[in-house]
C-alpha cells in the first residue's frame, strides 16, 4: 500500500471497526534519538478510536483488537503505539 503508515493504519482500523471517531497522531518527533527511532519519522503513534464494536470489550480486549487489526505494523514497522479505545458517549 502506498502512502504513510498513518494512512495505512487509518484504512485498516476503518475497515475493521467502522469507528465514530478515529485520530492517528504521529508522536515520532517526540522520540527522536530514543530507542525505536529508526529515522523514518513514523516510529511512534497514538491512536484514539471510538467504535460500537468495542461495547462488549474491556480495555485490554479493545487494545488487543486494535493491534490485531493493524497486522504486522505494530512491532514490525512501528516501534510503539499508544491506544485509547472506547465507545462513543450516548
């Protein structure tokens, strides 16, 4: 897939969860020179996602579902991802 890793993550998460809110924040600049910084500018991200699909899941299950949806991105192509996953407030 061409484009940035953030764009790829957005596509995968949109397909998997049809989120009502999705923010993918590139935190890589804050980690420049630290462990896991590969110089690509795409090594650290924060994902904020809300989806009805998370309604029956606890926090850990939500994080596992997000990581599973991202496939080989986490750990292979991205060093770190912080996940804030929840259900939209009614």
